C-alpha cells in the first residue's frame, strides 16, 4: 500500500550516504551504495576504492560513526538500517 513511500525514503538514505561518502574520497567514481533487505532490517552497503576506505572509516571509526548517526536520526522509529563498508 505505501510501498512507494518506502522506496522514496530508501532512495533518500542512499543518496544522502552516497553524497557524504563522495565528499570524503578521492576516487568518487568508485563509490557505490546499495540497499538490501535482510530479514527484519535493511543493509546499506558502501563500497569504495580500497585506498579510500580509511577516509570513510576515519580515525577510530569516527567518520563512519557520524554517517551512521546521521542516518539513524532520520529514520522512523522501529526501522533498523545497518550501514556497512564492503570490499
């Protein structure tokens, strides 16, 4: 019934994360963000060039933690999105 709303919101998260990550890396063309449904949660998978992984993770994980906090502040209650960096 409200599937189009969910799709629009998912696209918004994806575009937000993709935009943030592209501002951090040197090789923007290698940035890919994919949303997958896994059981009761969604996975937002970030893929970047191996040389840019450290930039996305940040010192002691501060950068990826900030991205996760940004997304969690926007999602509705009860929805769970896990953000991971894939190789």
